[in-house]
């Protein structure tokens, strides 16, 4: 089974991390950082201007640099593809 991953930026260090997506909706994105016993969950919420999603994990801010509209479009494309294949 394939897991969805997205790239987020740690604002403190500008480091880009690949994280596993647990749930993706326009109003929030839940992600899992790390693996195994040391993994940490984080909820990313839209920023006030709607241009990104941000959350805090272990005192550090992470940002998914896609707008709420882009996420809605991604979800709509996925749903259309899913229906198209009759699953």
C-alpha cells in the first residue's frame, strides 16, 4: 500500500521535510513526522491569508506552501480520477 507524502518547510531552518499524510481536507491536513515509536502527529491549518497551511510540532513551526484553493483542486482531481476508474 502506498502512502501519500507532502513536502513541508521547517521555518526555523528552512529545511524541507517529506511527511506522511494521515488526512487531507481543505480545512485541515493531518501529517505524521518520523517513523515508528518516534513519530509525531501534527495538524496543519490554513493561514489567515489562505496561502499556506501551518502547524507546530515540538515547538517548531512547519509550513505546507500550498493554498487552500490548490488543496481543494488537488482533492477534486483525486476524486474525479477515483470515480473514473470505478472504484
